[in-house]
């Protein structure tokens, strides 16, 4: 039976809970089957329905624990279409578990919209916490864990990616970035070019699996390491935060004129580009703006 702890009275969420239905956001292992919690197994066996990314994959998990709960697919491209039906069932009193292929649903995985829709509809939402690649990688990377920022997957378009990396170059917190293994060398070279080659990073690969490994070093060293080896499996990149004070001067890409140039290229006005470049490099906005104006005059007069 689901216990009282699972279905507690309403929290002060601002909306009345209008039905007995409950959505359980259930975390699954990220590679090691033993990492499923006792509570996750109990909830998966007691709910009326499991909404999951891949029903065949979920069938294997359920079969290995002799659980017969019905499943329904819920993935990025059918989210909008599925939500009304799931909400109707929840409002009628159903208990539904939401699970993704691995790790915690909603973290670079579908689920957020369903959680939102439940809150809007007055349906209780509760979590069955467990593995998450971001936190797993962070705790074994050896980079500061007191403050960190989860970036998930960076945008695929070159301009947006570059603009975001430039903004992140001065981020003081440890960064957590998800990436497909085949694109890791490209990501490492972008980080080296934008943050400087001396920034410390850790690549956590296949965490919790048999071939788990972690490559730590400066971004230049780690990029060099992966230039001659193929990264296989699942990878998470951790990047040390920017130094607390002082200009970042180790990196030619952080030359203010190059930073302004890159920001102008992605469509910022000279005023905005100068402001952003000032924040990135630590050089005054006025100095950068005037430098860019003079450079323009020189180019125009040629
Ligand atoms: N929701 C999942 C979670 O909570 O961990 C993340 C899903 S996201 C679609 C998949 C990304 O997570 C991968 O591309 C990789 O960057 C990271 N990842 C997943 N499993 C991993 C593992 N075992 N080791 C390292 N990174 C992993």
C-alpha cells in the first residue's frame, strides 16, 4: 500500500489540491541496476500507470523486479498530446508514476510540462528521488561542490553556443554540462578557446557502470587526451568556476576586441557587446567601447 508519507496533506503551493490522484516523479538508475531504491520499486508496483519514455525499456526493468504495472509512452514528441489524458486520469483519482530512460525525470528529460500541468490542475506531485548524472558526476569530479550551476546540453547552434560559453566564462560556480560522447572533443576545444587552456575540468564517463572512468586535468590536457582516444558511452563534463578575482588573461579569445567581435557577430549591438565584453574580461565598458569604435574607424578608412 502507498503510505501516508506518500500522500501527505497539501503543501502551501498556492493552489488547492482538488483530487486524490498523485503524480510520482520516480528516479531510475543511470547505469547500475542496483541503484534503484526500495521506495521506487514499491511505488512502481503500486501505482495504476507508469508514464515512461520507452515502454520496452521500462518493460525490462519491471520484468526484472516482477512488477506488472501497465505503462504508457511519454516522450518529448508526444508530451503535449499525452498530458490532457494523464491529467484527466489523475483528476479521476489515478496514481501515476513518471519515469525517464535513466536518472531523474525532468532533468534534461521530459516531464517538466506534466509536472506544471498537474500543479495547474490541482494534482499533487511528489518525488521519489534517486540517481541523477549531474550530481553523480559532480561528487566524484574533485571540483568544488559548494556552489555549482547545471547547464544541461548546450545549444546546438554555433552562434548561440558561443554566446552562452562567453557568458559562462566568468561564472564562479562549478559548471555541469551534458554532452553526447561523439561531440566531447569539440566541446573541450570550445571550452579551452573561451575559458582559457588552464581551466580545470573533469570528464566523468559511464558513471556507476563497469567502465566508469574520470579524466581530470586542465582543459588543454583533457582535450589532448581525448584527441587520440574515442570517448565512448555517456559523458558529463565538469568545469571549474572562474577565479574569484582578477582578469582572465590566459586566453587569447578573451582579448576584449575579439570578445566584442564575437558578440557583434552573433547580433549584439556595439553598446550591448561592450557591456557583455566588460563583464567577461573585467575591462571597463568605456575602454572596450572606445577601442571598438577606433578599430571601426581604422577599418573604414582602409
Ligand atoms: N535525466 C538524466 C539524469 O537525471 O541523469 C539525464 C538524461 S540526459 C538525456 C542524458 C545525459 O546525461 C547524457 O548525454 C550524459 O551527458 C549524462 N549521463 C547520463 N548517464 C550518465 C553516466 N552514466 N555517466 C556520465 N554521464 C551520464
